[in-house]
């Protein structure tokens, strides 16, 4: 029998950080993970450089059924606390854009930071450990695993969401919640590329690899970032961001001309270069391939701009300023960065992350119905929620 004060299930960002912080409080802590390697999502995050936090993170950068829930943890362990820890470990980092902080060298620096913090705090980490059952006992919890039985006073569930099943994602955390009568809200893939209906896909596939500056809007939320055309559909930061706000059947609104007034620019072309073709005018503002494809998409005849009447000018302006496209779906958990939904925050204390129903059962990180925008916010939630639980396990 392995006896610990605290068992954390899941050796990802939230689980490892929580374990280290609990260990520092003098608690004996074991982290169990079924995967071969710890922190696999961290290693592949941010294109291998891990966007480990965001300088401007606030509760407003998160989707949650209760928008106030994440305030407490985020304000008690902030991005500045984690940035100090990164600096203490001598990890070089830089801001890429919009407050997003990335390692200069490698995401492995963040995994090494977590391993070193865990080892300072005498945390035991066991990989390839299948959890067979979890039961409540009088003094805490009893676990039966492929590596033997465990007993603990506090149990922390940090098994993440459903995205990237190839990296070891499972619905384990949701099942444990349900086993203890804790509500789980419906889940869906977030920060994920869109797939398109056949007709749009065929035309837009021509643009595969091209990115354009856009405003992307859906259900009252707008992001100003790049949209990337792919051979499957639409991706890039603007599309990933807006995907978290999109539901099947919704239409996306894309402003593909955020930096200039289309009608004004066309009127100027009519005056100064009346014989130039629509595609020539378009090519001034967009990559060449975009000009031809957008003409095809809209069945615009490629005629000299002087032949455009005011109805046609406003149709062109409307298209660029409010291009409406209805995706046929998303690429789903196979490529999603996060899972929306999860353990209902009404079931947890926002201060401790402990279940209101089951004493000393904690849920942290992505398994909880708190999902950050793209840009380092999800790791910050892992650190903040992990730290909050670590003070009470
Ligand atoms: C490709 C990609 C890139 C990303 N880039 C960024 C980024 O740059 N910045 C950012 O903020 N966020 C990023 N994210 C999101 C971020 O990785 C997650 O939000 C974060 O890892 C969640 O941490 P977590 O500890 O809750 O879960 P995870 O990191 O997913 O860890 C869960 C752990 O639980 C283990 N586990 C699962 N099921 C079981 C089970 N049944 N038994 C035992 N163990 C189990 C898993 O093996 C895993 O080790 C990215 C995600 C992906 C997929």
C-alpha cells in the first residue's frame, strides 16, 4: 500500500504545478499518469516553444458558464508570479505578440522547471500508471492502479480535456466527477480549425497556405488576427479564437479589409486607374491568389473598375467588410487545443477548487469548465487553479 497525503492524477501542467506547491507546504505528494511521458502537451505547445502565460491575462479572457469563477484563482496566483518563477529558473523568454510569452529555446524548459520544482518538494511522479478505481474512504480516498494500491487524504483530478487523444487525453476526470455525483457540462472542441462545405472548400482550397489580416466575429465576439486558408478549411489565430464561440449552424462574419475602406479605395481606383481590372485593384490589397479566388467565389466578372456601378461597388465592399461563411464543422478533438465545458464550476469552490459535495476531492486545469482564449491563457489557468488547490490539499 502506497500512502500519501495527496495523490494528483494527471502529470500535465496543472497536476505537476499543484503537486510541487503542495509538496512545498510539507505534504507528501504522488502524481500518477497513464502516459509514458509527463507534460506532453506542454512539450508540443506554442509550436514547441510553449506560450506559458499572457501578460494581460484577466478573467475576461476565459469562457466559463459562471464568468466570475476563475477570478479568485487568477488573482491569487497571477501571470507575474509564474513569470517570476520562469525568471528564477533562468529561462529566457520573449513576448511574441499581444502579451503572449514564449520560451526563447524550447517548451522542454517549462517541463524541466516543473520537474525541478517537484523534486525540490519531494514529489513522487509515476508514469504508465493506469487508474483502475477510485473510492471514498473514511479518511480520504483509496485508489487501485496498475502500479499497486494508493491511499490519500486529498485527491486532485488534473487529467485535462479531450483534445489530442493521441497524446493521452481521456474522459477520466469527467467520469470521476460523475461517479461522485458532480455535474459535468457538455464538452466540445475549442481553439480548433473549421472545415467547410464542399463548394466553399473547393474554391478556397486554391488559397491553401495564404494568411490575411481579418476581424472574425461570431455570437457577439470579435478577434483581430490572421485567418489562414488550408486545404481543409479555415485556420490561423482568428479562426481558432472564434471557434470557441461558434456552435454548429452559426455563420462566421469576417472583415477581410480591416485596414482600409473598400468603397473609398474602389472609388479612387475608378478615378485614377479607370481601366484597371478588379483583380488588379484587389492585388493591391491582398496576395495575388486571393484576388482571383475571391472573384470566383462571388462570381464577379473581372472587368475594368470604371464599369462597376454603385450597386456592384457596395456588393464588393459588403463582401470584404462582412464576408459571411457557414462552416460545416470543426476538425474536432483531433487537432483542437482545448476542450470547452467540463466539470461544472457551480460544483466547486472558486477559492480552493474543492468539490462542494465531496470533501478533499479537487478538480484543476482544463477538466474544469474554464477555457482560455488562444495566447497563453490556458496554461495560466493551469498554474492558477493548481496553485489554489495546492494551498488546501
Ligand atoms: C497542440 C496544443 C498546443 C497548445 N499550446 C498552448 C499554448 O501555447 N499556451 C497555452 O496556454 N495553452 C496551450 N494549449 C492548451 C494547454 O496545453 C492545456 O490547456 C493545458 O495543457 C491543460 O493542462 P492540464 O494539466 O489541465 O491538462 P493536460 O496538460 O492535458 O494534462 C493532463 C494529464 O492527465 C493525463 N491523463 C489523462 N487521462 C488519464 C487517465 N485516465 N489516467 C491517468 N492520467 C491521465 C494525461 O496523460 C496528461 O499528462 C495547447 C494545447 C494543444 C493541444
